[in-house]
C-alpha cells in the first residue's frame, strides 16, 4: 500500500523525498578532507608546544572497506568503501588540528609526532532518509628530546540526509576525525610532551 501511494505522488522530487529506496548496492566515496569543527573546539596551546617532524600512517589491516549500508527494515548489508589516499586525508586533518591549537612545526624541535589511523567505521541506515554514523580512531605518539607520550584518540559523529551521498559520508567521517584530533591537541599530557624538558 505504501509503495502504491508513493508512486502516485506527481512530483519526482516529492516522490524521492517520501519513498524509501527499494534496493541497495555497495557504495564507494573518496577520501576528501574539509574541516568540520570550529576554532572554539581547540584549546590554545602553550607557546612552548612545537614539533620537528610529523609522520602519518595507516595501520588498518583492511584499508578500503569502512562500513555497511542497509535498509532499516531489511537484513542485507552492503559494503561501503573509501577510495583515495587515506594518509593524505589524515595529514591534512592533523595539520589543521595543530594549526587550530597554535602548535607550529619548528626546525629547532627534536620532537617527532606520529599519528596513525587505527579504525574507520561507518554505518548508513536508510528509511525515507539516511542516518549516518562514523567513528575514527587514531594512535598518536610524541618521541624525541626526552619526550615519551602515546595515546589512542577516537571521535564519533552523526549525520542525516539523502541516502548514498558522498558528501554525507565525507562530512560524517571528517567530523569524527576532527573530534579525535581535537581530543589529541587538547590533551595536557600531549602539550607537556611537545614542550618537553
């Protein structure tokens, strides 16, 4: 009955908005970074906080599949994959977080900051619109010059909109990544390690 009513809606745009997709397929989107947090979410770092080298990496065993998508009333799950350079995506986000907190790279610093992707997870649940969840976990460490700090930081984000939207996936994961990195730069122990003895 619902399907018949949906087909009778005269405007295509209204029909698309009112009717759930009848079938799904796997989905792929590209790793594209755009900041999703405001400067107010970063605590200004002490003037002594600086790093000499930034190393990023991808420690995930599965580097393409990042999640699943499904109809809320269906049991079938379809893979979601992220294509492109995940390390470049991570580097842009790390540099943004450091800059937002006022942490600068210095040629005189012997501190090495390493940030690696540990996990990227997405979930797209679809009814008339889609609910997107995303989680990103990074492993961060500071070493050199007597410093020794490491921690896992994770961020979670939610989104809502059209099903199968690359923009919605990107916004969700960018926001989750930004939250994880904001947690890193706002960590007093991280700043202590960058300031060092």
